[in-house]
C-alpha cells in the first residue's frame, strides 16, 4: 500500500517580520555578498549578551560604529539609513531567514540578485502574497480573529496553538504565543486586522483577503480555511458588527441618569470600589465618584459621563480638572460615546496638571466587551476534520491484509 505523503510543515518562520521590513531588506541586500550578510549577522549574534547582562541595541546610530567594523559596519549602516531608520540591523535575521526560505532574492555567484519573485514582492503581487500567507498560517489567523472580533490575543491563542501542533514543528507555549504576536503585528501593518488597545478585529480588507483562500492551495492542503469556514468567519464578523452597532444605539437611547448608572456598573465590573452616582446638583460636573487601588495606594477618581456622539472639546477637560479638589480626587476620567478633539487630548495630559483619562465611544465598547457589561461574548464552535491526525496516524499500513477464508460450500 502506498504511504500518503506528509505535507511540508507550514508556519516555519519563528521571527516573522512585517512585510515593510522584508521589502527594505530585499532592496538593501541586493548586490551584497551572501557571506558578508551572514558575517554581519554572526558578529551581532556574538555580542547579544545574556539576561543577566543585556546589551542595548535600540540606538543603531551609536552601536553600529561601536560594535562593527569595516565592511560589516558599512553594511549595517546601509541597512539602517537606507530603510529611513526603520529596519534595525539587529533585527535583520527574521527578514534574512524569510527571504532565503521563500526565494525572494536569487543567489548568483555568491551575490544576492533581485529576481522575479523579489520584484513581485516589491510590487505587492497578490498571487505571491497569497502563497507567502498560506505558508505562514495567515488565513487561519484571519479566520480566528473574524470569528471572535473584537478579541484579545489570549482569546485566540488556544486555537492558534492547536493549529500549530497540527501543521508546524513548533511545540512550546512560548513559541505559540510569539508566533501569534508577530503575525498579528504584521497583519495590522497590512490593514488586514485592526487594533484598538489590546483588542483586534478583522477589517473589510482582511475579509476580502480571506475569501481568496477558500480553495486550499495544493502545496499546503491544510494551510487555508475551507469555503464553509470562511463563510462562518464572515457571518460571525457581520453578526458582531451588527450587535455592536445595536449596542451603541441602545446606549444612546438611555436617559442621561440611566447612562450614568450604566457607567457605574462598568466601573464595578472593573474592580473600582465604593462607586456612586452623584446628585443632580452641586456635583461640579462630576457624575460618578469611585475609589481605585494603585499598588498600595487607594485614590479617589471622578468621572464625567457624556451620552453624546459629538466631539468633546478642551473646556470640558478644564472643567472636570477644576472639580477634582471638591471631591478630594487626584485624577479624573471623561467617558463619551463620541470622540475627543485634538485640543482635548492635549489638555488631558497637560504638564504639571492632574491627569484626565479620555474614554471615547470605541474604547467604551471595548471595555464593555472585556468586562461583559451589557453585552456578552459567545464562543464560536466549529467542527473540523483533523487532517493531521489521519496524515500522522495512518501514514503506513498498520493492519496486515488478510485474505478471507471461504467456506467450501460457497
């Protein structure tokens, strides 16, 4: 019996880099001797230090001249300055490994040369990008985020870890978490996923990109989600967006005093203590007062609530700051369903003045989702055939073929 061929593992890049950095590396490494690049990376690696004695690599303008010399210094400075100081040579290794594995630069007589694949990458060729994404698990990542949007990294880590166990050679929790973090950063840069605070959500561009992977690629048969899974991801995203829109509308329908009590419920869920809504008069513009623990210190915080979708301007910041002494508070917060003007944002962190935290409509919804106040999170369960199980468990004939013994009367 012919043994089935195991697919090449995918999600192989542990140091997955944003595509903007890879593009810089392709342009800047063209024409460079391959050995020189390796020597520079080795020279940097030899000076990494240890957790007990870490080395600072944050300022290439300083360390390049201090730690490298000759051609290696010239190459490092070319990478740093040629990328408009966006690609730190200390972190070139991820780009280097990706470029070599994906053949984004040709090697001709020991020199890096720009070939068709490299030119296609720089031109952001859709077909090449789909190939690269499929090889690094991006379709799976998009589907997981779509099913749970908005979500935190920890919300998708268990499913991502299970996925890596099936399709990659990674096996440790730290690696699972790091590969997820790096790919989320890269997907946000490309506009496939959006990030607000610690919450991620798939974008319309991300959904359109995900549709392109509905038909699995032959070379990586379990890299892409099935058409049905993509449909489920789209449906989950559409449902979440609809519910968030309805939730915001529901909050807008509350009476002002009801909205103040809603904010009280949210602060209670966020572990504030002694949360109380102030009286209608004499509150100096303060709607809610609460106590919160900061380390070993407990402070009083005052909150002004704005049930409006308009823009909050600077005078409201000054008004709340002026009310702090009245309530013996040292900091304040303004919570609004709308947004904040640039002047208000600048005034909130005015040097030497008491800090004022600004929570706009988007951030308010994120907090409600996180603490499940007025809105609940429901996990999406999807059954899938475990391709890796059949490929790994039944890769050879485990049961001897037995020719049945026929009864003589047959």
